[in-house]
C-alpha cells in the first residue's frame, strides 16, 4: 500500500508526525489481515483506494477514515448503498468517531477497527 498522505508529503505533516505517538497504532481488520491506519484511508471498489472492496454493493469511492488529532473518524462519501457502523447506517458526508472494536460494513464486507 502506497502511503502518500499529508504526513509524508508536506512540511506541516512532517512537523505533526514528529509530535505523534508512534506506540499508539490503530488498524483495520479486513479479510483476516491487519491494515495499519495512516492519516487518511480511502475505501471502495476502485483499485486506487487504500482498501479495495471487490463487491458490487460498494461504490467506487465509498468511504474514508480520517485521523483528526488523536482520533479516527469514518465518513461515507455519498455512496449508493451507505456505510454502516455497528449495524447502523451513518449519515452521508458526516464524520463519525470510531472506537476500538467498531464494525464497519460496506456492502457485504466487514472491517473491524482495532
């Protein structure tokens, strides 16, 4: 996975990363694999996403996970079939805070925030 986020590509991102705690690593579990989270993860059917979901119920650009300060937030990118957090549909375009153990459902795919 190519990590081309603001954290690596800008002086501001490098300054922010200097203050971040490298011990607090968060991840997604998807298809029995751990995916380390970076500042921004895109999720969808298109192959240029950070996490590709090969499912017709997933939109090309379905959702994203964004790190804001020390927390991670999930946002539905106006997908056709919606994004579910712990079996509840989240509003399109709104950021929802993630907690450890949260289950994200996109189409028939489940991702667990760890």
